[in-house]
């Protein structure tokens, strides 16, 4: 009998039948023509057919999943572990790179949609920084339940706090009773839920997407007055304007996935090129203008959602969003948990620091506003993000740093 109560080494090995089916669908794909858009408005109605056609041709002629699979297996130390949460048991897929450095700190990296665990790749060097005086980290990067190689929940109701519980149980199982977290997109909400539920263990979180409710008129009347009077700097107005633009012009996917996730998932899972168009369109709007996504990387991200073979990439929007206000946004993280933020101008979640202090966290130890970067900083500007993580840890109290550095962790 297999013991699934302990982490098991994992290697990616997508079945030939699945690959054959995907390749056949790609080879026979039909890309419909676009209307002639004015210059500068090519993406106004969604992804241009010319962009899709170019990617499809690359997929047909050059993309080699087996080579990608081998590279992924060589890059990441991956495991799976059964973790019970309520009536569900999730076979959780995760990356775990332990540092050999004395005093390394456990870091939980949480991804979102349309991302995946490979967003952590450029942060893996934190296990052994070139500068031996720099803080080292043990890196843990799970795949959200139902995403990529993590099994899907079997029933509705698997919301952000439940995902947070799975991640927290993983960290404890790995021997990390004290740890910090880093993440954006859904990962930012997952980490906030962990910080709210387990401040004794999750002693610090550093986020790169910040979203908040308006300040309370009873608890924060002055802050609310600033908000009502729109006392924002020009840069704050610009960043808040980008978030408003995203909500008004770019969030149709969220409404679809948040209302009829099964319907949209059947269509996307049955059409590799449909999934490609769905994901690639969002990637375009989430980065610094001019950033070039690598074709192989884009198709690999699409492959992750195809091989998952379930609806949870969409369903998380229905399970999580309706309760997010009560479960996360209405609550302020206690002063027991250090809070840090890296704000990038082309991200789509932002509030000024004074707003965050009133509504998100009591103990804001680091707040950085950068002039470059977007929604995927670990991909687009990893060195900047790494520097912020180091600065965040240096901002923690000496006692907290000492406790974190004492985490030996489990040997796998």
C-alpha cells in the first residue's frame, strides 16, 4: 500500500494519448479572421488572429512538449502529498527547494491565474544567493488545488480559506512551523487568509498585488475622508485608474468564470487553441508595454491548463469571489504578522499605503512603489522582486528573524 501521508517525489510524465489528442487538435485548428482594426487598437476586441496564427504555427512546427517536460523535471524538485481539508483530500503538487545554508528562511510562494508554479523559477536562486552574506531561503511553491498537477476538489465550496488551510498544513508537514509568504493574484488572497487564520505560524507576507475595501467610517474616518476627497498624488491616481480600467474593460473573463465555470471550461479544455487565445489575451494586458512573452513559455502555460483536465482554473472565481469580502477583505491582518508590498505600475491591483494601513494590515514594515513591472514580477523583473524580499526580511524584528532562521524543515 502506498503511503500518501508523506511527500512523494514527482516527475512530469504526460501520457501519449493526451499529447496525441492535443497535437491533433492543434494541427487541425482553424483560426478565424479578424476585422481590420485601426493602428494601436489591434487588441481592442481580444487577441488578434495574427497573434494566434503565429503561435499556432510555432506550436505545430517547433514546440516539443517532451523537451519542455524534461527541462521542467530537471529544473524543479517536485513532490505530491495528500492533504485533507474538510471532506476533501487534495493530492497537492508542489515545488520544494531546500537551502543548504545555515539559517535559511522558509518562503511559501503562492501563484494565481493564469499563472502556475513555474512563476517561481527565477526565485529558486534564493536558496543559494551568490553573495554569501545575503539571506537564503527554503522555497515551497504549491499548485492551487485543481491547477496543473494538484488534484481538483470534488465538491463546490473550496474557497480561498480552504486553499490557505491546505498550504498551511503543507508547511507544517514539511517541518516549517514558522514561515513567510510571497505572492500575487489569487496568491495574494490565499496568503492574506493564512495570515488571518495562522498568525502564529505565518509571521510575514509580502504581496505584489494589493486590493482593499474602502476604509470604515467608524474605524478610519480620516482615511475615508481622504478617499472621498480624492486626495491622491498624480502617480496614485494613475495606478488606481489602471485598476479601474481593468475592472471595467478587462474583467469579462472573471464574470464568465465566476458564473458558469463548467460551461467555459468544457469549451476551453476541448480546444487547445481556444485555451491559448483565452490565456494569451490576458497575458498581454498584465505586463509592461513592450515586454515580449516567449512563445515556448506561453504554450507551456497553456499546456498546464490543458493537462489538468478540470474546471477549477475557472471555478475558483465562482467559489472564491462571492465570499472574499467576508472571508478576507473585511478583515485586517493583526500586528503579529509583518506585511510588505511591492507595487508595480502595470499591475491591476493597487491602493496607496495609507489606505492599506487602514484596511489590510496593522504592521506594514515595507512598501515599495516601482516605476517598471507588471502582474508577474517574478517572471518580468525577478531581480527587483528578490531585492524587495530581502529588504522585507531585513525589516522584520530581530526576534522574528531569529525564529524563522531556526526552521530546520523536513529532509525529503
